[in-house]
C-alpha cells in the first residue's frame, strides 16, 4: 500500500482532516474574520451576481431553469436573474450554472478553482431559506470559500484532469451550507464526508467544448447543499475522506496537508482570487492581453500579420491549446481556445461579451486569421496561466513580441475600481431580465451594507 508520505501527504495531529475542517466551519466567529476577507467577499458577491445576470440567457441556462421550474416544489430560494423561487437544491444549481455560463467569474490565484460560482450559490440559497442575517451569510460564504481554496492550493502537480471547481467545490459548498443550517462539528464532519461521496467532474468538458462545462459548478453547489441537508437528517459518512485509503488525495489528486491546514482559522484564502477582465477561460487571458498590447503598440491591422506563435505552459496548452472547432457549441469553443482568443483580439481589438457569441465565434473575418496561430509548449513552466509570450511576424514591423506573466485582475495586476464597476454594470444590464440603473444602485447598496441585513430572504426584494 502506498504510504501517505509518498503522496506528499503528511499526517497531522488533532483528528482527521474532515474533523478539523468541520471544527473550522462551525467555530470560527464572524469577528475572527479579517476585514480584508470581508471586503473581498462583498466584491466577489457583486461580481458573481453580475455575471450570473448576464449568463442567464446563455445557451443551456434557460432550458435548465425551465426544467427546474416545471418540477416545482417548495419556494425556498431565489433563482437570481429569473425571479421566482425554487426548492433549495434547485436554486443552488441554477444560480451556480448561470454564474459560470460566460466564464466571466473570479478565479483562484494559485489554483484553477472557481470558488464563487460554487460556494456562493449554495450559501445564498441556504441563507434565504434559513432567513439568516447578512453577518451569518458572509461568515459562511468566507469559511466555505476558504476551505475550497485551501483544497485547491494543496493539490499537487501534475493535475490528473479532474475539474477542481466541481470536485473540490462540493466540500466548500457543504461547509457553508452546514454552518448556515447551524450544524454542530460532528454533523458538519458528516456533511463534508457526504460531499466527498458526490465529488465529480472532469476537464474533458473543457477540452471537448460542451454545455456541461457551465454545469460543473452547479452540480457541486447542489451537491454541497444536499450533503448538509442529509447530514442534518442523521445520515453518516466516512471520516477520512481526504487522507484515507480511498480518499481524495489517493483517488483524485495528490495533496499536501501542510498547505491545506496552514493558518487555518487565521489566514483566509477566499480573498486570493482574480476578477476576470475577459469572459473567457483564465488560461486565455495572458495571451489576449499580450495580443492586445501588440495591436495597440504597433497599430496592427490583421493583414499586417503573417504568422503568430504563442508559447505557453503545459497546463494552458492542455486546457485551451487544441484545434478550434465552433461547429458544435460555438460559445464554449470560443471561450476555451487560445487560437480563437488571439485571432479575435487581433481582428476586433477586444474580447468582450459580444466576442463570445455564436456569431463572433463563427465570424469568417476572425476565422481567416486563426490558422496563423501556432502553439508552442514551454515544458519548464509550471504556472497555469502564465507566463505567455506572443510573437508575431509582420509585414510592416518585422518580428515583434510581448510577454505577460500575470492575469489581469490578479493581485499582481489588479483591475481598477472603474474597470470593475464598468464590468458589473454592463453584466447586470443584460440577461433574461436586465436591471435598470436604479435597481443596480440598490444592489450596490445592499452589498455594501450586507452586515446590517437581518434577513437574507429579503436581500433581492425590489431587485428581481
């Protein structure tokens, strides 16, 4: 039998890992959460609600919402952009799906986890049903997100191909839901164990573009809610679901317990996220940025460019480096292909929401330049989104190049308040039920003063 030390896993005293995480989820007080983590949670709440609004009419989302609405059931929680209420797990599912649909949501700094499209829909739905206070909701959101981020950071290279957002997100969603249900530590530990039983999801949905990609977070959000609800009804689960013989670290991904547990309860990873600048897979962002820099610096016209080479880390190549084929789900194909991203940035001098619509994904003017792009892999690079170097051979300027190390919106390259505000307001003005300026302003005010809200079931009143 493989020793834990051979997996980079080190044993830790104080009980099994799920027990320690459950203790963190149930006993960490609101006052122990740093102000920076609270501020980040508000920012990501606003950003995620915005991208969910814009994503509500993305392919597959209307259909999924209609299915859930037709099933009916107890009106526990709001289907954000659609209005109306659904049963708790259904609300978590559809809000998780619309949040992820445009791939415009915040992403992890040190691991490929999309936290807020998983933990937030679960926490928000439970908070509405439980009529929790804004303080209790924020605490649950931050702690559940912290657990998911920690699991992402602890995962060792090389990645095996599981979707971290869904496999790890179900744990964070379960922890947040359990806290809002006011479960004790032993019961929350069972919720975490039940989350593991539901952990699933693969990056095959990334490299073979399909609408299931935008459902990975939805299944995890719903699974986390179910896990907490089942535990609340007395359903038990294994203890060593992370470090055990057939646990997460043995079956799914090697992991480092020291990283998982370091600073638990004092350092919150939930703020270590990047607000996305482009509605595209994060692995495309550095290449988009480099292309736009060259276009702007040299005032390039598409026909100026003879050929383009983009040098990327292995992980980036795996996720977005394949051939471009928009014949199926065109929007997903555009979001997960570096060749399209570069050609689009060259032709349209931007990559916004209009550039991931099917009409753009199949635009002959962009398609004419996709074949100019070749992808080279730098095996020495271990980053997930950079560094990336875009080199162009041009008629007017000869050989030119630009290197980008960090994704825009990250801690190293943050977006301005004006850029974030522009993104949020644009997104909230889209989707199946666009918000007008007065309702957007009301949402801003609610998020800003969320600690003062006594009943989260009223949070969206007057907005949707």
